[in-house]
């Protein structure tokens, strides 16, 4: 398995490679807004360390997208999660594959709208955040929560759902812990780098997710068959989050309606059904750890909004700011009311609950 298989929820990317764009100024442009009616659309992609390694995996999928929609699709690999949001915001991309937390920002700041979401090829429709330590260490979760500034800690990108938001919301904040004041050092990296850092003893503890762990196991099957220790064998999970929702696919609200419908039809039918063509498509998606796509809307982001609101409340409580506490509590209550109303309407509970 190549580094591309860590694309989901990884955050360091290279702007090199085919289809890379350059963000321009933030001022208003006299150019007419490109709604995609020209037939040329730019698609932003959550990417790992090297954009060039993605070409072989995304090229046939994009070719299928072009054939199905009749549109020219130009891929965009940003420098980080924020770059993907900014590209959508300044109308330099038309649609994209986002993580939940970066997708929430795209909806709020970039005129984005959720229209589909991924599901996992393993059949487990959701994933979890984890905290890992070296397998041979005696470090426990209680040791981590002591916050005695003796441990070197690896955390995810600031906009990573499982690498940063989930562990803060479900682990550190409920214990009144400010991560930056808890450890000897705090280093931000993608999940694979954190996993390797812990496995090699560079980090004492780090965040990660179940997808990264699973993909590493798949990559190291040959080593395991020979009885040799794998990367995953060298780490130990000491904490697991509630289940988190899969990634959203987001387009700009101002896209031409006809273009939207073409994209919708492609995503919701791709890799579906039976037969050799569907199997071929599923095989392509599995290489980027996607099983397929399901319809979704902005309600998909409600669990992440609740996580964010909960974390804001805990920060206000730690700061002992009564005004901010009241505002944050009201915001959290509002999100939970939305969730309750949606659950009552659909009869389905949301992830990350």
C-alpha cells in the first residue's frame, strides 16, 4: 500500500503534482462567477504527504466522473485543510472531498453545501479517534491525564476531526485539560506520522484513528505472515472515541443546477450495484479507503457541530468566563435541540453522540 491510502483524515499535502492551483488575492473580482456552466470543474481532494502519489489512484476515478457527467474535471491538491476551504471560498474550486471539521468550515465560510458523504469499504459505516502509546511502554491513560509535562505528545491538524477535535471533546476537555499545558512537547502531524512516531519511540503518546490503524495492518500483511512485528504491533490503543461520521462531499451552492444534478447522479450511482463494472469501480475506490457514496445534506455535520460547541463550552469553563459560558451553553443546547428534532423526524441516531 502506498501513502495515498492514508489520504482520509491526513493533513500534510504537497501543492506539487497535476492539477495544483494557486490561491490569489482575497479582494472582489470583476470576473463573472464561474458556476460550472462552462463544463470545466475543479475538484479539491483530501490528500496525504505527496500529491504526485495520488495521480495514479484518482486518475481513473476522475476519468469515470468525466465520462458519466460530460464535464471536464480538474483535480486540486491543497497545502492543508485550510487551503481546500480557501480555494472553495474564493471560487477557485467547485466541489471537493472534505473531512468533517474542514467541511463544516467550508459550509460556514465558503458557501459550501453537503450533498453526499463517503462510507467505508470495510462495511463499518463510521470510524473512531484513538490515542496510542508504544506497545512496550507502561504508559496508561491515567498517566496521560496526569498532565505532569513529562510526555511528548503528537496531535493532528487543527482542523482534523479525529486527530484534534474528537480527543479534545471526548477526552481532554471533560477532564478540564488544556492540551498545550499538559505535555512536555506537542507536535502536530498527520495520523500516519503520529503512528510511526509512537511506534519508533519518538513520541510517548499520540492521537490517530481506526482507519489509519486498519490500513497499516493491510499494508503489513506480508510482514505479519512472516511473523515479523508490524507498525501496528508496536503501538497500543489506550483510548477510543465514540463513533465519528464519515467524510462529506461538498459543492458550492452557486453551481449551475444542471451541473449539480450531473455530479449528484455520478456520486450516488458510482460503485453501486452488481457486475464487473461496479466491481471495477469499487476496487478503484478501495485504494483511497472509500466504499462508495450516500446522499447527505448539511445535517451530516450536526455531530461535529456538537463536538465543537461542547469544546467551546469546556474552554469557557476553564477560563472561568461567565459570559462566554452562557453563550457557549446556549449554542450547545441549540445544536442538541437540532439533533433531537432530526432524530425524531428520521428515527435515526447520529454518530458522535
